[in-house]
């Protein structure tokens, strides 16, 4: 197995893995939803891959079997992000037949190292019940926010 940063030639496989992740985590997508997501991902990945988005992959026999996305973000500096830079970990996904082999842990460790090199202040993520023990194992801690996260759907 090969662990590496994704390249533009990997975009079709990354899109397929993202769709698989979304279906597994959130349930089936309608044909319309899937088409819109695929179209957005194609442009987003072409524009951002290895610029503001780093995707760490595990490849086995030329097939990507696992991935971790690291999105760089910049905001006005504050007490949590003194330099205004932080990362968001997302789309941690391993195809079922490759799970429980330490692949996601290796990819997450690669993402943490990249975040250090990029001088990010912190890494944030939303932990699924399945991923929570792994994130704790490699050093993520529960984030007890003073303010309650909210969303306004447009």
C-alpha cells in the first residue's frame, strides 16, 4: 500500500469516495443531489487540490482505498487562532474491506504533520461515533465551546 498526497489524476476516485462516504454516513442521496454534489466536487477539487485543500490517500493496486481531507482556513486572528490559520479535517473514509488496519490513523498523522508545516494553529473536525475513538487516540480532544454552534440554512 502507498500513502501519499492526492493528485489531480485522482479526482474521479476522490469524488467516488466522497459519494460513498456521504451515503454511508447520511443515507442515500437522490439522483439530483448526487449529480449536484459530483458537479460541485469536480470544480472544487480542480481549483483547490494542493492549494487550500490537501487530500491524503492510501492506494492499493492503483485504487484509492482511504482518504483524509485537510482544508486550510484563514479568519481574523483570535485567542484560539493567533495567526488566524486553522485546518478542518473532513471526509475521513476507508472502504469497508480495508478498515481496522490503521490506514486512517496513518493518513490522519500525515494530515497533522502537514498542518504543522503549514503553521496552522489548530485542527477541527466533527467526529462520527465510529471515528471518535481514533481521533481521541491520536490526540484530538473534545471542544467545549463557550458558544453553541448554530446554522442558518439558505
